[in-house]
């Protein structure tokens, strides 16, 4: 437990109550004096009033004071004075930010994207990446935003709803989402040309999806939520990919089919 506390607090927690930061030496000394003085005062007053033998007086003072101060008085006083003894709890560094990936459908009309960016700015979200995909009922926008660590996905969804967005999805993401998509697609294309058997793995990496091996899914119809994508195999049958909770966009479907065509072309040119 002590190792866990040290790991979580960076080794700066007080040994008495675990609060951050550790009390200053002057305040710690004053707190201990406040704990000892009333006990010492009461015992000396009792000794002077009763007049026991000298040795008995010394022994009584030493044993009683030590026991009360170490095991009773000092811990209780330290706990009682903790709000004065310690400064406020340490706050995390303000520079820490969270990254989010957003997908939302907007109306295909002027000002829709501007309204979305305004609402996200009101939620302290900084847009780092943006892709727009035309769909039947508008445009599907994909954004990567950074926010302070105090901003939650619920706040972002409320901002998107206020901007008129539909079918919004928000996921935590990493800096890998900021990798240039064109560069990644070109690298995977070169990989497929060099070895066409790498097609399913290249598509899965390009789309951030999982390859489906279940025969029922491969042979059945596509689900209406758009989370399963099928592309033709250069050999026979189909490859299917799934991304639960994150529908594939028309542009992603086109990229995957283009990679399949590239693999088929590379196979026909192999000696």
C-alpha cells in the first residue's frame, strides 16, 4: 500500500494523513508543541498537587507523557489540525490535454461547419485535424480535437448537439490519429504491391478495423449501422472488416477497394 501511495503521489504525500503536499517544518513543529504542551501542563500540575516521591514523580511523568504523546495525543492533534497543517491538495499540471476523435453528420449547407467549430471552441476544444466525407443526407465530418483534461465526452456531445450535428460519436484517441493519412495510405500501398497477400492486414491497419473470419458474417448481408465493410479478394470470395461503434465512411470504403484493385493488379503482373 505504501508503494502504491508513493507511485500515485510522486512520494510527496504526508506520512500522517496522506494529504499533499508534505507539511512545512515550522508548522509541523508547532503542531507537535500544541500536542505536547497540554499533557505536560496537566501532569506537572498533578505531581505538584499530590507530592509523590521524587523517583515516582519522574517515572510517572516519563511513562505517561511518552504514552499519551506518541500513541494518543499527537496523532489525534495532527488529524485535528490537518486543514491548517497542510496546504491545499496539489493540482495536476494545467498543460495536460486529452485527444478525442469525433464523427458527426452535418447538413450540407453554408455555415454548418462554422457553427460546429464555434461550439467546440466554447467547450475549449482545439481542432487538430478535419476530414469531410459527402454522404446521402449531408456531410460526414471527422475531427481530431484536443481539450483540457477536465472536458468530458459528454461536454463535447452537448456542443455537437447545439451545433445541429447528428449521429455524433466521440472516442478518446492518441497522437497516432494525427498521422498524415495520405502518407500512411501510400506506405500501405507499397506494402501491398510488394506482397499482395498483405492486403487484409494493410486494409485493417488503414481503417483501424479488425479482419472478420466468421463465415456467417462473410456470407450474410451488411448491417445497417455501417460497421462492417466488405471488399473483393484478389483470389476468391470477400474480405470483411468490422469496426464496432464506428461506421465506415464512403471515402474509407473507396480506399479499401482501391487497395484490393492494387493487390489484384500486382498479382496479374507477377511472373
